[in-house]
C-alpha cells in the first residue's frame, strides 16, 4: 500500500541468545530488511525457547499492541527445544500456509536442507505471524522471497484494501 508503513515486531527465539552466550544476528537483519521495505518496527524481543512464553508474547503483540505483522526468527528446526511453530500455531486463529511454503520453496533452490524448516505462517485477529529460520543467510533468502507480496496480503487482512479477486 503506497505510503502506509506496516507496524511490525521482530521476536528472536534462542536459548543461547537469551542467556547472552550468542550474539543475535538474525533479529537485527530482519529489522534492517523490513525497515528498508517500509515497515515500522515497533518492538524487538529476545526470548528463550519456551513454548508458553513464546505463545503469550505473540498473543500480546497481536491483541494488545495490535501490530500488523510479527516476524519470529529461530526455533524452527529439529532440535528438541525448537518449539516456535508449535507456540505460533497455538496463538493462531487461522493458518496462512502459502507464505511458509513459498519461503521453503525459495530456500530449496539454494539448499536441500530447507525441507527441514518447520516454520509456519498464521493469522491472529488482524495480525500476520511469520516464522523465519534462525540463520542470517536463511533469513535473507526467506524474506527476499515473500516481502514483495506481503503488502497486498496485509492490506486485505487489515481491511485497508478490498478483496483479491480481479
């Protein structure tokens, strides 16, 4: 939507990052890329891989802060503590699988390991939530795949545009 700045939050999910044992490089990259795309980053949050804490955070950002979109990074792999998709699904009202599918498809062109990403994309109220991988390289690939199209979906979701049909 021309001239409108979508409000966003970036939530990094990492036990090591939360404990100060690893520098968060993915969260700042998400912020940089979406800011360049015209989004207004209202909040950045760093949390451990704790499903209930993640779910509560996502619900609060949707219900209290009324943000247009939330990007999470991390916690989408096969590690035992990776629970971002489960927490996201518990926070969801509706599924929006095409976004996660498009990100995996784009990443599969780069690496077969993309099939191991469990990230999801969902809607809660009028907020879109998108799980991104934790690696900066994968974050860049995934965002480049979906950012050009998100504007239209967000406009429909938030009532700033009419239906998709042409």
